[in-house]
């Protein structure tokens, strides 16, 4: 049986016009004799009635237990699955809405970011064999004990990928509000270009460094099962971006590896500098253990004898400050930063990429607060207010537009 996973993001479900697009995508799959499994996210964006952020805001002030917050957040996707299944039924398709748990996604009890431990495809396969279309609520699973969990923000992509793998789907289509994976976030860089094809490894880095068009875990799952992913605009017929392995792309001669393929960014960072005055005895390495014990992740870590520098998510500033004060450290915090990263498999071993980045940012008077690099990435921490300019300058420097 040929199966395709069609995932529709929150911005692709809310209106009747958008739902009609889903009907069309289902029809196209059926016309090719492929059985669609639909995965849906919570409808709309922050502020709209059933969006995940809106649900969180309803209870945030009461500091709910993680288990209870997951139960609430999962409702957004369940509402979408019943609504979309009902709409499709009205348009003549036999559909069955399912929660993530009913679709067989079993997780551990790491609420808010649960790990998938098993998939039971029995019910999904039975539905497909009867010629019906399952409409699965994304972003969620269920523990063995029967508690509903969520898979982390943006997790409906993970649902699509894991079901694709478990059902041995031919391909996964991710429908969203942009034309595909682009050279930068088009909200900040309107002249960003759609990449017609990209290798799993490269898009994984783009996603990990902040390009939220696809969840990095979804890429990892599809890469290990070697299932191609298409990222497409739900409202157009544009071809979108094909994500697959390098060899397949290369055979199609659509890929040359440029030095930089795209620019990603992560906002809402804060830089912390702890002064240690060249006196290592003054600094207790258990400080980092204490930070970790509070579930705070740190990034861009540079340790010098005179100071320890790292960045955190802005939301964790008060907790980190509390720990710094308890330890009586002198410190400095820059609380409005953004990590901007140039990504490209083609930069491996190429000298001068850092020099171009530093010169380009310098020309525009953009201060670099910190840097980090790997073989295929160079990240610069800049002030939040410089984000747009930094992305534009790097986009231009590497001729991405
Ligand atoms: P959905 O609700 O469909 O899952 P998301 O908001 O999670 O949509 O992801 C789509 C958004 O990702 C786009 O609206 C775009 O602003 C943002 N984005 C960030 N970086 C990129 C990129 N490199 N290419 C495409 N979109 C990007
Ligand atoms: N609705 C969830 C979120 O906003 C999952 C998703 O959109 O993929 O994070
Ligand atoms: Mg998303």
C-alpha cells in the first residue's frame, strides 16, 4: 500500500479557503493512488482562539504541573483533527480523527518534550485498509500509563516524520505558510530565495540554528528512514523544497554546495559574563551543574581565566541571576541578543569565511558580542536590534538573494 503523510501547520487550517486546499491535496494524492495520512497542528497563531500559545496563556499564571499543561496543549491539535476530519467528510472523503495516542504514538513521561518510545500502527493500518483517511492530531503522544504528553514546540513535524517512518511512507509533505526552505526567514529577509532541494544534514543545521520551518527531530527521523520530505506552501502549487540525501539531489543536478546555503537566527538570547579575575580558585565549576540542575541550557560557552561567558534563553535570566548572587559572583548581563548563524556544507576547509563575515558586519557597524564555529557553521551573537541588519548583510555578502 502506497502511503503519503500530509502535515498541515497551524497557519494552513483556520479558514474555509485553507481547508479547501487540504481537500485538493487529498484529491491529488488519491488520484495518484496514494493513501494520505493527514497530520494537523493547532489552528492559527498566538492570540487566535485555539493556538498553542493561547492555550498556554490561559493557565500560565497558575503555574500548572507539566502533566496538566500537556493535557491542555494537546487539545489544540485534537480540535484541529476533528474539525478537519469533519470538513473533509462533508466534502465526500471518509475520515477518522485520532489523537496522537489513538494513532499509536507511545512516549515516556518527559512532559513538554516527551520522547517517542514506540509506535503501534495497527489502528492506522486498519483505517487505511478500509480506504478511509486518518486525520491525526500532531504534537502529542500518550504514556503507557495513559497520560497525554506533548513532543516539544513545533512537534507536529515530528508526528509526521515518525508516522512516515512507522508506516513506511513514500514521502512526507509538510504544508506551511511559506514556499519552502528559504535562504533566511522571509519575515526578516523579504528577498530570501526558496531552495529547490537541500540535503538532510544541511537542513538539519538550519533547523537547529533557528529556521523553524521544520523541526530538527523530524529531519533526523526522516534521514534515518531515508524518506524524502517536501516543504510546500499550502496555498499555492509551487514545487517547494525537496529534502533528501545529497547523492539523490546531486543525481538530479539541482545542488551545488555553496559556501553558505542559508542564514538562521535564534532571538531572545541573553549573554552572561561571570568575572573570575584570573583566579580559577574563585570559580566553582559546580556553578554549571547548578545551572543544569535548574533545567537551563547554555550555549556559546567560552571559558577564559578572567571570565566565563555563555548565553541562555532570556526567560531564564532571573533564575541564573539568583544562582550568580548566591555564589557572590560579579557578573554582567546583556539581555537582548540574537544568535545569527551562517550555514553551509561548502564552507568546510574554505579559508576566509570568518573574515568575510566579520568585515561585512563591521562595515554596517554591527557589533559582534561573541562567536562560535563548527566545520559548517559560523555563529555571531549580536544585539537583538541588529538582527535584521545582520541577516541582510550576511545574505548579501554570500549572494543568497
Ligand atoms: P507551521 O505552523 O506551518 O508549522 P511554522 O511557523 O512552524 O509554521 O514555520 C513556518 C515559518 O518559519 C515561516 O512563516 C517563516 O517565517 C519561518 N522561517 C524561519 N526560517 C525560515 C527559512 N529558512 N525558510 C522558510 N521559513 C522560515
Ligand atoms: N502547535 C504546536 C506548537 O505551536 C505544535 C506545532 O505547531 O507543530 O508548537
Ligand atoms: Mg511548525
